C-alpha cells in the first residue's frame, strides 16, 4: 500500500462477518457475565440501525415527546468498550451484531479493523487506514439507508486495539501522526452521524484513562470490562471442570485459587479459557486422564496476566 492508493475492501477488512449467523451466535452465548454490556450494546446499536423503533415506542407511551427523542437519536454512533486485557471486548464486539440482527430482523455486516497489527508502519498509515475504513463504511451504509426510518441493513465498523487513538490530542507527547489519526477518527464518526446512516462504530481500548476527550464526548456509551469475579470464574470453569469429572467441592478450589490473592490480581477471562483449561488438558494428554489434584497444582502455579497499567497521558 502506498500513500496514494486506497487499500481495497478485502485488504482492509479481511474477516468481514455477516449476521445473523450460527457461529457468532454461539460465540456470543459463550461469553459469561457480560449480560449488562450485551443488553446495553444491543439496545444502542439497535436504535442506530432502526431509529423507527424509538418512534414506535414514543407513539405508544409518550406521544408528546417527539422533540425529546432527537436527543437520543442524534447521539454520535460510537460505543467504546474499555478495560482490562482478555476480558471479552473483542469477542463481544465481533459477535454482538448477531443479537442486533436478530432483534431488528435485518442483515448486519461487520467491518473489523485492528489498529495494533496494522497502521503502525509508515508515517500517515494509521490516518489513511482510518479514512479508508470510514469511506467504505459510509459507502456500504448509504446503500442500506431507507427513507421510512427502518434501514434495510446496517454496518458495524469495529476499530479494535485502538490504544493509539485513546491518547489525548492535548497530550504534549502525542506524536503528530497519532493526532492526525485521532482527527481522522473523529471526522469519520461525524460523517456517519451527519449522514444519519445505518452504521455504528465500536471502539475497543485498554486505555480508558487516556481516551481523547473529543472521542469520549462523542461516545453514546462507554462500557467497562473487568476481570471475572467469583461467580463469573465459576461460570467459566464450572462446566468444563465438571465435564472432566471434578466434583463441585473440587471446582470451588479452582474458583478460589484463580481469584485475587495477597499481592496478586486474579485471573483474566482469557487466562481461564486460553491458558488454564488448555494447560490442564495438555498436561494429562495423551497418557492419562485429568487428575484433579494435579490440575489444581497447575492452577496454583500459573501466574495471571499482569493488569494493563494506565500510563499517564
Ligand atoms: N466474559 C467472558 N466469558 C467467557 N470467555 C471469555 C470472556 N471474556 C474473554 N473470554 C475468553 O478470552 C478470550 C479473549 O477475549 P478477548 O479477545 O475478547 O479479550 P479483550 O478484552 O479483547 O482483550 P485485549 O484487551 O487483550 O484485546 C476469548 O476468546 C474468550 O475465550
Ligand atoms: Mg481485544
């Protein structure tokens, strides 16, 4: 990609997803303890793609409140998912479109753009990527817009690993190039909002504390993500360990050792699903079955991923 040619749609968004679909529905259902985030995100995205829904609601309950609805409907189409590593932000952002598609009975396309793997190369690349991403989103959404308030379909642009954008434009250390990226992002959000297009942007970042004020101000909602509490750890581990033949008494011990300890933060969701459970299985494989005592030892020896430390902006 040179500075002058726009990356192609396939190059920019390698893994476009269309909802409803069986696979994302399953992935979404597997997420534990995020019911509040799921419900809020579905509602916001649902309204962005189908503003007529709110009109119908007002008609029924508050026929005099039309003017007030503008405040709800004119919010910029941006939701920020912020929080600790491995806490389900990407997984939720990639699959929530399925719930919205089913609820609104329309087809939704996800355009996933990760800013960590791309856009850290040549000067100007992040800005160019973002501008191109918004161009494609505007083009696709404009085709789906309809005049009767109910879109024929919708687009979700996922800007993942957006830490580079979560830096304040006011920060003195902020590189000129990053600032241009933030500006391109804000311009893109404003384009979608002004066009009242059936499109929404979901941005994921670990660095809420450093989120640019102009980005923050535009967010219709900021959803935060944390490490799993006891109930959530039990929900993630319980089914898997039970299937391996462990008793509920034994499972309780796993829930306890994966929690906060003295001077130690607890396991992340991804520590449980992507490190601990595989480690237990692979330790036993292929010679024998899983031994509960040995499995607990593995859990006790494993160190949770350190929390993401907010740098001072
Ligand atoms: N709430 C959850 N319930 C069940 N599994 C989860 C949950 N959150 C995360 N996981 C598991 O952890 C994996 C990583 O999650 P994800 O990639 O969404 O984390 P993230 O919040 O985007 O982290 P990062 O900030 O590092 O990008 C998921 O694929 C899933 O297996
Ligand atoms: Mg992620």
